C-alpha cells in the first residue's frame, strides 16, 4: 500500500472517530433522535472498523471465526460483564492517574481525564463509555486502552440489539477493533482477554478462545485479572478437550 493511500485511510479513520464523538454529544444534548443516532453510530463504527482492517498490514490474523449469532442468556451476560468490570477495577484500584484529582477526574477534555471518566463508568453505562472512548480515539486514534474498550463495549452493545443482522455486524466490528488493538500492542492483555471471552461465550469457539486467553495470561496481567481469567481458562481448556475427544 502506498504511503499516500495509507495517510488517506488514517485521515478517514480519524475523521470517523471524531464524528462518533460529535454524534454522542449531539444525542446527549437531544439534537438527534434515537433512531437516527443508532443508525449513524452503527454506520460510523462499521466504516471505522473497515478502515482499521484496511490499514492493518496485509496478512494479519483475521477474526472472521464462526459468526453464528445465537440468543444470549441474560444471566451469562451478567457474568461476562462482571468479569470485564473486574478486569477494569483490578487495573485501576488504588491507582490515581494524571488528570484525576483526589475526589475524581478533572474534566478538562484531555486524554487522561477522558480515560479516568470512562473507567469510572465500568460496564454499567455502555453508551457513555462508547462516547468517552470515542473522544479519546478522536485525539489519539491508536490509544491502546481506548481502542480495546471501545471494541469491547461495541461487542457488548450487540447483545442489546433485537435485530439479528445488526447485532452480528456490531459483534464483527467489535472483534475487528479488538484485533487491531492486539496488532498495535500484542503485549496488552486486556484485548486478548476480551477476544477470548467473545470467542468462547458469544461464538462458541473454544479453540479460538484458548489462544487468546493464553496470550492474556502470558502478557503478565495484574494478579487479580490473572485470577479471574484463569477460571475461564479452565472452562475453555475443558471445552477444547471435550470437542476433540471422539464419541464412543
């Protein structure tokens, strides 16, 4: 790919992330109705994911594993959300970062401030989290934390969609964003962790999940994260063994 074309794609990607941020602000201000908001958000996210895929070097691992969407039990989603929230909490407990005052974040619109605000949302407010992470990406398109969690929240948002086709598209977009995060920084455990959860719980693909969870654990995550993911790893290993054992 020529340098000019690559620069053009990166400029388009940055514009889409900026547009996502503007869209969230317009929706929160009541300037756009819900139907148009969701339609535009899905369109922008899909285009951004496609651009990220095009920007990635040719031959990078693809994530087009079995996309057989199936209804998702609410109880399982609660467990997954709790696990993901635990990853975030384990990473930030006792940690006060630049942009965070003693009583909470300093809301100055900086990357550090936006990240602190996004972390404080956990997994309880997906639209707000998507807004905050998209605003980070509008400033730093390759911010590994924002890209990872924007991708993960996109995956989670697919479970809230009644239209199966739209849900599958969101899930695919989230997977592409998570994969791009591993391409940017293969040593960042969270992206591998979320890919593993998605492959196992959403796509019923234990084999694909196994390599991602192993990569997560090998990336030396915080002890609390490792402890939580290890339990899931045991379930995945058991599922792989079961699937490879010939029926009597």
